[in-house]
């Protein structure tokens, strides 16, 4: 059994990839540059974390023109990184790319690092979205493809605790692309809230 792991250099996808390794599942990591502000730092973190944890080197797909045309706070510094963060069809773009790569690699599974439905802010972060995407992408490919989210029952605080247990650190999850986390983007706020929960 093999899988395409959709990776970003962030905490969730790194934990997902390490868990996949522990299950002895062959993985083909795929990093997608969709024009995000943080692309360079995400890629650097992705490469270094994969090397550090004995994961396969990530493959990189350049779709940066998507973010140049489809603007959001994730792709355009002129937009607010928090209130204008929604990037239409971002996760569908990931799954479309991942399943095409799966077809090339002759594997039938793509894994994505989405968390519990109760944490979702956008419609493409839910279990229902994943199920519908799996059906559509299977039809598009002409064969069954599975879309899995191994962390779907986890909240961020659970991921942080698991990362500590696994010894995972030095990932990069801020949407700003700055050296230091901005503290304002959705990813930073999620991590800050989870860290506070962990302490209580």
C-alpha cells in the first residue's frame, strides 16, 4: 500500500507523515506551491523536517499562478491575513493535484492533514467535503481513489501533544512567510489557542 502525502512543512502534515512512516506505508510526499506568501519558508521547513525524520524527500509542484490570480490574505500581502484568508478551492486544488500524482505513481490513496470538523472555518475542511471530493475524483480518474485525513478526529491541542511525544519540532506553519510567526494568521491563532489549552 502506498499513499501521496500532501505536505507543507507545517506541524499537522509533518505529524501525519511521521505517523505514516510508523505504519510502514510507502509515501510519496507532495508539496504544492499555490502562490502562498509562505511558500519559500514552508518548502525549506518541509525539506529539512523530512530529512530530520527520515521521510522521503518531498516532490514539489509549482502552481504559483493560482495564487497570483485567486487572491486572499494567504497569497496577497495587500489583503488581511486573517479576515481575508479564505482561498477558494485551495484544498480541492491540493486533492486534484495529489490524486493526479497518485495516478502517476499507481497508488490509490491521498492523505491530507485536516483536523476535526469542529475546527473548520471553511467549507473545504470538512469530512463531507472529503467524501464528496473522493467520489468526484474517483469518477474523474476512472478508478477508485481514497482521500484520507488521518488527523480528522484530532484537535490542534492533540496534534501538539502528539508532536511532542514523537519529538517533532521546528516546523513552519505561519501564513505570513516571515521568519517569526506573525501571531495574527489563522494558523498562528490556532496554535496559540491550543498551547493555552494544553497549559490549562
